[in-house]
């Protein structure tokens, strides 16, 4: 027998054998590789309940009606009401794309996909956008409110018109729109008077862009029990001040493709958004897995959590909230740019970044946030006069103050909101300024009073606030255009205002970005604020939470689509003893 | 029934010393102190702590080694050491010095607030409790109306209009505690005014003021003292609650409540001394005022003088 | 007696009217009104146009007295307390959802407080200055001396680190699952109750001590009555008057004021509702809440006053 085998062996041509062996080996390798790849791309499991503490979990649900023009509407109803456009999560960083989906009111143009819209085209004469809606999207049945029926173009027109006619509408919000009408069952045409760079932000993926059916409005849109949309979940319970619960919509239209396979969405049966107002309580809830996902954990709390619950997964992101001291440019001594620049250089910002923030931050992230892509210019590439504002130079500060006529320094009043978590930062700033002879008189105000002072422009010369940029174009306008509500430094430059208008009307995005960067440099150089570094924050989740990488928003204040694509791996959960 | 002794020891302002020795206030005070240390050691310890607290508050800038806003980022979050006996906080400030300066703020708030409250309580309670009738009914309606305001609304209204700060807090606490406490005083007065000695005084034609001052007031002293000492502690605790809600004395002013609810809670794991120091201060002082007040009450009660 | 009760109930009306006007006006005088708040949440300029629009939409452009009469007539004729300015939900609904939570928490806290306070206070009075007296009093005062938010923090945070356990953050209604609901409220009620018990205990002790010195007690001792009879029958009733007052004082705090506990233990109670409403300047909620709390407080005080009559016969004569 062996001799026969040897003979056979010897008789088969080497090359053919080699070829065969190579083929087999390759096949095996491929199979193994594919197997590993497939094994990593796990098949989603269905079922379970997700408890989520969102980035704004301390604030209870504010409004169920988009016509209230409330910023939190998308946060509260984003799982139920859908919009024309939303973020394309396939382009998220964890999927190999380049977007973090952190900013609140901004989606880069190439990260947008059609949610209810299947496709859209710009046409000229007149300037318009034609949107084709997907077919077969159904509103679920809601007893006492509506029967199940298909979404049509009329629904989109109705939602827009309702917003436009709302008594609470932001004045001027839709001034660029000529008319909105349905052209057929599934086509909506937006005709514009002029181009506005924010057209899709204002009605598309923006704060108030949810498509609400007429039946819900007739039954009472403000009542949570009537909320009914095309989204992946239904709002089934609401305990004011404690939580709101969403249950799976069994007839949801969308699917997600993972590993070449299309999976029906959503995966989990229930999602609960918890409202917790106290920081140590929500950290405790995360630690004991009463929250599966917690979207905003301060960097200072992370070390302790890593020790007490080492299995938790983390994603670091640069917070959008920045703290700064705004100075009124229409009052002495801040009408002199030298004084304002001095107050920037007198504060030891590098040390604050290193010691107070433990190195966990970025020197400048306002008004442009690093996640704004082409609109953002890093500090390193800014001109020297801007970079200088972020160095520590008390001698130069004193010199500037003396030049401006304040060799001995001066006193000024600073308003801060009473319950501010950044009160320590203000104390820190006060200590640094004291060293160049500038004394702060701190006046804490309760939050609404604090806000009123700004909106009525009766704020003190110093105003210490924390705010987030909305999107590149809006932020510059609302902070620095004359008369705007958020223009707390009373920045007043007619040329600047004109340039802002030009920028809004600029259709070409690359040109717009160049204009915006120039305007940003201009604003920074004039130093209306003394900026402080921006901190990192963390999103945390337990390992059984799958298909999630710490993304925060898929539309303006809208985490719904992100949460709808999460699934729970029950084996991991059981293994960890929960 | 024999008429109980009419006057108390002369630590009560205005009332003459009836003691057989007849030596005057100083002598009575000395007797009180001796009895305090001999019979009520816990109360005496409480009293000592109260005095220490008072001294800390008054001489804060002499006692504290560093300022309360001496920021030094190099030393931040250091554990207790010889240089910084209570460690440093997240801005590098010496926690011990901040506690000492915090004592000053607490002394002011506690003494002023509790005094104001007690005065208001006594005025309202004694007058309405004794006079009774329509004035009483009217006053009670007013107290009812006042007390149906949730404390929070008043607090936030006052804080919003006048801004957070020590005077605002003192006045608000004084009013809140005072009007609420008037009921306790009133009920004590109601219990006392039916006593025979009061009727006796009325029947011999004593004026209302004299009756109130010499008969009613001294005999409701025990609950009033307990009320006062409770209010002392209560004012300190109220300030810490206000700090937790963000309405306390604003930074960089050091208050125990602010230190405890702010940096204390944020860093309570890695740097527990940030919470322990102000927390122990609050607990010690509140405990001491209460215990001291109890001891005083025991000693001053006229009806108890004969029982030992 | 009944005429007294009816008179007191009638006296409710002017009291509440008076107080309601004060709150109605004061709340609108606080700097920072709701229009500013709403407008500030938009990212585009608010021109005077937007402001007027909002004022009209919320019904706030009418003169104050008109708004007030509208509100009062709503209450009297439709039992309607108005609608929240932010969410448009009827105030009545929100109150109905939150009141049971606060009531239950308050009741449990008071019961726990009394259960600790009364026996300890009485015992301390009887065994005055013994070691037991010192120890129990010291512990009780210690409980009073630690700020409530700190106790709440420790009780929620440290068990989570040592044993991986933390209190529930999901609120279950009493009607849905009474046992689970009471379990969730137990811890916060204990925290709240312990602080309350300290004050009550000391007042009990004080008043018991006073009463025990009275001659009629001495007579009872002389007669050879056993201790329990003396304490319970003779001393307790007289000592309890200021204590009952204290209980009456504490109840309103619990109805509207356990904000800190509610915040730490995630309880959707009236305290947080009020805090939110004031922060957001939601006037109908504030005035509606105040009205309900006011009614409760006045009723409780009425009960307290009536109980004086039960406890102290001398008061009845007047």
C-alpha cells in the first residue's frame, strides 16, 4: 500500500500537485479569514431594554409639539418623528468614516443621507429643491388618533406650513422660502426666494423638522399620549421628571446592512430615556448598570469609574460647551481693544489646561469647533496676533493696561449664573487677574435673571457664561451681529454684518468656508471674550451595548437614529452577571 | 397648688436676681458655669466648641495661615500634610484656612439668622398667644398664609431680586424660621397663660406688658432656648442646602456648605479630605450648639431648680 | 366645636385669596421672565415681533388683573388650574401625577420620624442624665447635624462601590406595584425621617421633662401609681401640645419642600416640580402648586389646632 501511494505520489506532476495544494491552502485561509471577519461582524440579536442617560439627562422632556419651537423637541421625540434628512451613520468613525457626530446643530453636507427623503435635486428658474420621498413608509395605527396609513408629500407640506404659521415661530426663520407644495404623491418642492446656506438646517434635519401628521395635531399635539410618527419606536409611557419610555414599532420601514446582510430595524424592544438631575446619582446609576449608556461623563469622574466598573467602554470627545468671560465693548474700560487683549494674556490658560483640566482639553474650540471640518482652523495656523491671546504674558498685559490708561488696574462687575458648575473657573480667573491689578466683583444671578440680562442687553461689563456653538454660520451671526440676542459683548461692526449676510447667501461651500474662516480670525483678533480652554468629555456604555461608538447626534439635538441602531448582546450581559 | 417661683436667674435680661445671696449677675453667671461643667459635661463640651467656633469666626484672618482664595495650581489636590493640615482643594487653596474663614461666614449667618428668627417668633407668638381673640385669629390667618408659601418660592424670589449673598440669606432665614417658629412659641404661651399665677397677676391688676415680661416670657424660656439653639444649627444647615441648590453664598467666598456640596462631592473618592473637613466642621458645630442648648435649658428651667 | 371648625374653614377663603394674589404678582415681578427664556433658546435674533407674538400666544399680554380673574374663574367654575406655558399640559394633570409621590414620601418620613422620636424622647426624659439618655440624645442630634444632601449622597454612592447596589432610578407608581413603590421610597423616607425625628425628639424630651416636674405628677408618684400609667396617662397628653405643633410645622415642608431628597433619589415629586417651574418661570404651575399646598397646609394646621382641644381641656374652654 505505501509503495502504491509513493508511486501515485511520484506519478502526479509536481506542478499540478503544487497547484492543488496551493488552491486548498488558499481556500482554507480564505475561509478562515472570512470566518474571522464574519465572526467579528456579529449578527445582531433582537430584544431587550436599553436604559439611556442622554447628554441632557438633567433636563426633563420639554415639549412634544414641534410648533413650540423648542430646541429639545428632537431629543424627546427623535425616536418617533422622522425628518427629511438625518446623519448617515455608515460614515461614523467606528465604521471607518470620518465623522464623530458630536456637534449639536450641524451636519456636514456629505454626512447627510435622506431619511424620509429618497433623493433630492436642485433646480433653477425658479430656485428650488425637489425632494422625492421614499414609498411605503407607514404611520402606525394609534387608537383614538389615527388609522395606519402611508406617508405622503402632503404630510411634509402640512408639517412645514404648521411651523410657518405657528404663533411661536422664530421671526424670519423661513423668510428665504417662497412656497412649499406637493407635486404628486411622493414629491415635495421647496421654492426659494434666494439661496440660504441653512436651508436644510431650518427644515430638513434641524431642531423643528419632525414630520407630524395632521391627525395628531387634531387630537392635540402637545399631549404625549397622542404622539405618533413614522419612526422606529412608539412613545408608550411618560413619567414627568423621571423617564419616558419607547416601545418598538413592529412595522418600521428601515433596514440596516451589517456584514452584507440587511437587518430589520429596530433591534431592542424598549428604550427608556431617564431623567436624573444629580451628577453623583447618574454616575452611580451607570456604575450599577441601571444605565446602559451614559452620554456625558466629565473627565474628572472617569478615573474612579474605571476602577469601580472596569468593564465599561469609553469614547472620548471634545465637548461643545465652552466657557468664557464676555466683555461689553460699549462700556469703559472694555471699549479699548488693548484692555480686552490684556485680560486674555493675563490669564494663565496653558496652566489651566494642564492643571485644572488635567490636560484633558483643547485651548480653543469656540466659535469654531474642531468637528466642523472645513470651517475650522486650528489655533496653530492662526496669525500671531491671535495666537498671542492664548499665551500667558502678564507683563505684556500690564503694559497694555498702562498704555490704555489703567496702570493700576481697575474694578469691574461680573455676572455669573448662580448654580454654575464653572464657578471655580471664575475664582481661578479672578485670582490671575488680581495679579495684574484687575479686580472682579462677582454678582451671581439666578439663571433666568442671568439670561434676561443678556437678552435685554442690560448685562454687566463682565459676563461669565458657558455656551455651545450651534453650527458654523449661525454661531457667528448670533454671537457677533449687531442687535442679536446672544451678542453679549455688544460687538458692533457694520462691515462684519454685511460680510455675514454675504456668507449666508454663498452657494459654493468652499467659498463659504474661506469667508467664514476669515471672519473667525477677525472676531478672535478683536478679543470680545477672554476664552478658556474646552474640556474633553466621555460617553460610556456597558459592553453588551453593540453597534454604538459614542456618537451623540444624528440631526439637531437628535440622537434617535443612533439609539435605534443599538442592539444588546444578552450573552455578554449574562456573563457579566447582570 | 403653691405658686411657683416668679423669676428666673438673672441671665435673663432685665429680671433682677432673686437668689438668697443677692450678689448680682456676675455671681449668678459663675454659679451657672460651675453647674454646667459639673452636672452637664456633654453640654459643657458643646459650649466650649461653640466658643471656639465664635473665636474662629471673629479672628479668622489672624488664625488662618493662608488666604481663602490663594490659588496655587502647583499644589492642587494635595493630601493633608504639615504645610496644609487639611490638604488643598482643586484650585490649590488651603482647606484649613478656608474652613476657618468659612467659620466666620457661618457665625454670621447662624447668629444673625437665629437671633432674628427667635425675636420674630417670640414677638408674634407671645403677643398672639396671650392676647387671643380676634387679633389672634387674624395673626394666625397671616401665619397660615405665610406658611402656605413653600419656603423655596420665597427663597428663590428673594435670591433672584436681591442676589445671593449673606444679608439676603440671613433675612430670608430669619423670616422663614421666625414665622414658622411663632407657632411653637404661641402654643407654649397658650399652655402657660392658663396657669394660676398668671390669673393671680391679672387679678391684682398687673399691666399686660409686665405680665408678658415677668411671668409669661421667663416661663416659656425653655422651649425658646431650644428653638434658638436649633435655629443656630438650622441656619448653618440651611446655608448648606442652599449651596447644594446653587443659591448659597457665591464664590470665591468659602462656606462650609459650598465646600461640601461642590468640590466635596465631585472629588469625594480620590480626595476625601475635601468633603471631610467642611463636613466635620458642620457636624461638630451643629451638634455642639444643640447639646449646649439642651444643657442650658436644663439648667435654666425655674421649675427644676428645686428638684436636684 | 363644629361651629369653630366651620368658622375656620370659612376663614380659609380670605387667607388663600390674599396669599394667591401675593404669589401671582410676586412671581411675575421676579427678573427674567418666561418670554426671555423662551426666546433665548432660539438661535436667530428675537426682534420685538417675536416677543409680542409669544406674549400673545401665552396670554401674557393681558393686564395682570385680567389674567388673575381668568385664572380664578377657571378654578371656581371648571376646577381648571390653567395650562403649563412650556408644555401646554393642564396644571391639574401634572399636580395629580406628582402629589401622590410627595404625600407618600412625606407620610412615610413622618411615621418613621415619630416612631424614632417619641419613644426616644420619652425615655430620655424619664431616665434623664443617665448614660442611655446621653447616648440616644447624642445619636439623635448627630443625625440632625449632617446635611441631608450629604447623607443622601453617601447612602446612594458608597453602596454602589462596595456592593454594586444602588437605589432604583425608575419610579414605579403605587397603583402599579405597591410593594416595589414602597421599597423605592423607603430609603429616602428614612433619610428624611431621621432628620425630622431629631427635632421632634428633643421637643418631646423637653416638654416631658417640664410636665414631669409638675405637682400633679408628683401627686401621682406619691399615690404609688406605676410608672407607665403616670407617663402615659398624665404626662404624655400635656407634653404633646408643642410636639403636635412641631408635627404640623413639618408637614408642609414635606409636601412641597423635600427638593434635595427628590433630586438625589430621582423621585418625581412636587418639590422638583416647583423648582423647575420657578427656574422656567412657568407661572400657572407655580400659582397652581402654591394653591394646592396652601390648602393642604391650612387644613393640616386646622387639624393641629383642633387637636389642642383634644389634648388640653383648658384650651377647650376658651
